């Protein structure tokens, strides 16, 4: 329950301001918050009170008749000057009005400050999230670069391996051809020798 609501509740129970302050201090409420809540409660009470009647004893209809009679009296009843009765208007104390305006402005400023604080908190959170996102993107970019290097390295290794296999095959071809040439020559000589023998 908000402090203002607690103050209003205790005032409706007939507790004095000093008792309210004592009770709220014992509950651990900040003294400034207690003072502000008491002032706000006084303002709300002053604003919500009905305008006082001019004469509580007379019923409203009787009061209207008396006022009408005072306005319509003949000038002879008051001598040569015509005088009229104007009921006294209730006047609010300038300090009370000033205090009410100050409290209303403070409440509005608190609302505005709370909204600004909410926007500031949102901005800070958004910046933190954005920085976190930038960090993650940097990590992803680094991983992709490492993967590209690894793939290029493997392709290079595969190319080198293919080149080595090609060289080995050429060497093998050279070796086989070196071995085959004397065998072919020997075979040709044997064939020639046989053909001469059969003659």
C-alpha cells in the first residue's frame, strides 16, 4: 500500500499527524516520504471538502428567501442611500492555494520524472543489448573468417596432394618406361632370334 493511502487511512481513523509520523517511522518509511504524503493528504482533503454553507442553521430554501428579501428592501429602510446586502463569499487563504498548486505541480513533475526515468532506463537497456549484439556479431564474423581460412587451407592441401600424386605417377611412368624399354628390346631380340632359327 502506498504511503499516501496509509496516511489517508490513518487520518480517517482519527489519528493525529504526530501519531501517523511515529507509526510510519517505526515501519521504516523514509521521513521525506512521510512529510510529502501528509502534505498531499491535506491537499486532497482540502480539495475534496464541500464549499461551506453560509448559515448551517437555516435550511437552503429559507436562506434563499432571506437573501432575496435583503436584495429587494426599499431604499427608505436604509435612509437616503440605497444599500444592498451581499452575502460574504468564502475566501481561500493565499498560502493554502499556493500550497495546493505547489503540491499539484510536484505530483505532475514526479509523474514526468518517472516517465523520463523509464525512458532513460529503456535507453540504457537498449544500448546494453545493442553492445551485446555487436559482440556476438563480431564473434560470428571471426568464426566465419576462421572457417574460410580452414576451408582454403584444406583446398590448398588437397591441391598439393594432387600435385604430389601427379608427380609420383610421372615418376612411376618414367621408372616403368625405363624398365619396359630393355624388356621390349629383349623381347624383340628373342622374337628375331626365333624367327631366324625357324628359317
